[in-house]
C-alpha cells in the first residue's frame, strides 16, 4: 500500500491550495483519513480528519478556512485550504487507516508535501 500526496506549493497570504492523497495497492477497507502538518522545529500536529461515515474533526487554527473531504471510490482524501496564512507554512502529511491484504489495520503515511505561504 502506498499513499501519493500532491498539491503543495508556494502561495501568497489569502490564497488557496488543494491537497490530494490517493492510496493504492492491496486495500480491503479504509477507516479514517486525515492531514497532519509539521513546521520546522515543531511536532507533527493534526490538521483535519474524516471518518468513513463522514464525521470530521478540525484543528481550531484552521476551522472556517480548510475543508477536508474524501472519495471512497478513489481511496482519496482532499484538503481544500482557503485564506492561507504564513503560519500555515509546513510540510503536510496525509494519513489513512487501512486494512490491507493481511486483514490487519495499519496507519499509512504519505510523503510530505510542502506548503509555503509567503508574499
């Protein structure tokens, strides 16, 4: 199983970006999907997560600006980021809780994608 993330880049304050993360491989089922971020010198923190049933959790710092969604048919999770601020600058990592061909549930991580918010 692999996660492929995309969509990072450089954007000015107030701008928008959309991140995507698709899982591929021997997948039986996926529970939660989420996005985390890690700024230089800081720990990795949850940004947003969504369960298979659609329950969503956001970090307080992104509420009202970021929207997480998922496409179960495509094993893909998205993060729409609007009104970006310099403090949103970080490496963003996707995470999916996947039941693979072993039938065990595991947490898979995508390679990070850098988001830089700067004028």
